């Protein structure tokens, strides 16, 4: 859940919406309510705002790791734990998300999305490959479909 919240913060910020925890959770809650029957989420996890906020609070220090895991193709996720040779690429993508979260301050905020003092990080002596990550920004059509006014 924390990884999905971080992904939505990044997506919202890329589209110049307020990429805050509050807005990310609002988008997710609305989406879950609208598509509950299609998504078949009943009983898998709570889709209520309070539960999502609690998950963020509890796991934000490792949200970038969850996001890296969620970013792996769903077929490849079945292979986890992955072969050791793929570990540097997984950790490099998590590190990209961590650096973004530690540098992004929401419009209404005063502190970064991820606290550099609390966020789990890879030791600098561990060699990570140079990679580029992308998260598709939220589109105006998606915002309209969900029915939010979040500018």
C-alpha cells in the first residue's frame, strides 16, 4: 500500500497536481470505491482512508522498496525472491524512488515526502547500476473519470 501511495504522489506531481499523501490517498480511495466490484478487492486489504494513512505512516520508510517491487512486471514478481544477479537493478530502482521522495516537497508542505533521516537506504559502498525509471503521470482523463478536482 505504501508503495502505491508513493507511486500516486509521483504521478500527481508529474501532472502538476498537488502530489501529497493526502491527495494520493484521496485518489486511491475514490478509485477503490468506484471500481470495487471490478477489482475484486473484498477482504484483501482495507480500502478506507484511515487504513491507507496508517499503512503510509507505518511503512513510508520502505515505500520506495515496495514501489520498486510493484514496478516489476507481475509475471516476474512471481519469481521473487529473484535471482541474485537482478538484485542490483531492483535496489537501483528503489534508490531512484527514494531520492525522488526525499527531494519532493508537496505544494502545501514544508518537509519532503520521504524523511531522509528515516528512509531505508542502500549503503553507499554497494555498487548500483545507473538506471532510469518512469512512472506514467496521471492524466486529465483519469482525473475526470475518478471525478476529483485536485488542482
